[in-house]
């Protein structure tokens, strides 16, 4: 059984649509791929690059609020 990407906290319909375009049909697949590979696939299928979008996926997969990313952690994600 699969669950929608939007069932993951902080990920809404826009991220779900981007995931669908990228061949990521559900939350289980997103979790398996991880944030880096999922975001790479989203970019490859037309999602415009945006740092906040990138770290929102990271935070969501950790079960954390999107705005919990700060300091050195945020700097490291920006470099990635």
C-alpha cells in the first residue's frame, strides 16, 4: 500500500506534483530515495531550483519543521 507524498509533514500538493513528475509516486519511494536523489530527479524533470524547496524535503524526511534548519546545518545543505 502506498501513501501520498503529501502525507509527510510540511510537504504539500506542489511537492507531491513535482515528485509525481519525477517518477516518485508515493511517500515510501521518497523515503527510500532520500532527499538528495529525490530533489535531483525533481530538478531533472522541470522543478526550478530553490534552496528552500531543497531543505524542506530534507527536514520533512527527518520529521522536522521546515524552519528548524539553521546555522551550520543550513550552511551544509546550501553547499550541497
